[in-house]
């Protein structure tokens, strides 16, 4: 004899059982809410290397109308609502990959550090590194995509001493010179200049410059992507035939600056140059089916970009929990 239990009858029976329990005076168990979240790191393998993505915490930009420009406000709001995102507060992530090549450990970008220019949720990089079971003193190199406040802010602590005591710092010469220029202290870039000087000048003697197309560390090649800053670079990271591109700030938003990559972004040094670079690089990445990681995409920011009409679409890589 076979027993045929339909989904409907099973649900009906479950509902009746719960009702009977409630009517008979049985109480559902009570448990306190924990109010905690998972540790802020994620790992995956790249050839023979191990990549640990750590977070400096969410970075809220607020109302997008003053930040994403050159497109009607209604279009921006529709793009956000169509993707179930807030129209009043655009929130970016800060995804910093740490690549263990076996003979060296390399960290890409360092977050906001002590600055609370964008609110209290940033500045957790050191906590994330600890949660991942790593130690700052084990980092051999810090690679900076550019010298903006949310990328170089975690190089030194409140006392001005290096937080990664054994690391050399790699950055473009153009960005270091522009963002540490004291002559700009009286202008609109003051906060950025102060923060860059605070973090880069104490380690000036361990700064190494790279150039476009240079494999300046084994498995790491710099690719100039100017516009966001004039010395902004992205990086190809390779190990045993596997690779991905760390985009830095080539594009800040997985919807707005992909669907309409020619939209301008208020924090770009040269918005038109940045848009041209964005289209050129995204075209290349999509055509080559290159895996990407964006510093500001939703956690942990790893996936692919594909062509979609006049723009692009981001396809997040599923998080693989078995290494």
C-alpha cells in the first residue's frame, strides 16, 4: 500500500496541529534576540592563492541626487526602485581583498580608518582582519588603487604609527603627489588632503610607485584607469592561470554606474574622463569574461560584468562556503 500525502494536506495538518496547541494553552518558546551579525570576511581560492575579503564597513552616501549626476533624477530613482534599493540613501560597501600567495600577503586598499566623514559604520577593517584570523604584521604589501580617504585611511592609527608594521605601500606617483599637496589645504579638497597626508606621509620612506602595465609584484599588474583620480589604477591579480581584476573605484555602484556607465559621479576628479575610462574598461572586462571585484559593490563584491544594451550588468558570484 502506498501513502500519498499532498503538500496541501501536509500544510493543513500542520496548521491544525499548531491551532490545537495554541487552543490547549501551549506556549511557543521565547528566545532573546541576539542582535549580532556574521563576521565580516569571506574566503575563496584563486589558483594556488587564497583570497580573504575583509570589510571596512558600509559607507552611506545619502541622497543620490547630488552624487550621481548627468541623468534625470527620475531615472536614477527608477533604477533604484526597480532594484529594490533605497532612493534616499545610497549605501556602498568597502571590500578589501587580502591575497595570500604563499610567500607573501598583499592587502588592497585600507578603508576609512579613523575618519567618520561618512558616518559611524566605517573604520572596522582591523576588526574584520582579526575576525578572519589574520594579523596586520603578516601583511607584506599594501596596494592602493588611489589616495582617496576611504582607500588609504587605514594605513596608520590614531597615534600616526603604521598599522601594518612590515608592509611596503604601493601607489601611483601621481596620486601620492596630488593628494598630499599642502597647497590644496585651503580648498574644497581639504578633508581628503589632510587624511592622505596623515596616512601616507608617515610611511613615505616605504612607498613604492608602479606604472601602467607593470607587474610590480609577482602576480599583480597595474592598469591605469584615470578619471576618478588622475592616478587611479585597477589591478589584475593572477595565480596559476586563474585571475580577477580588482577594480578599485572604476565604478562605485552595481546598478547606477553599470546600467548608465556614462553617468557622472560627483567624487570623480574628472567626471567625463572617469566615464570614458569606465566604459572602455568595462567593455574589455565583459568581452574577456574577466572576473572582477569592486571595492564598493554589495558584499563581498566578486562576480562578472556583461554587456546589457548601452550599458552593463553585474552578476554576483555565489559565495562558495567550502574551500
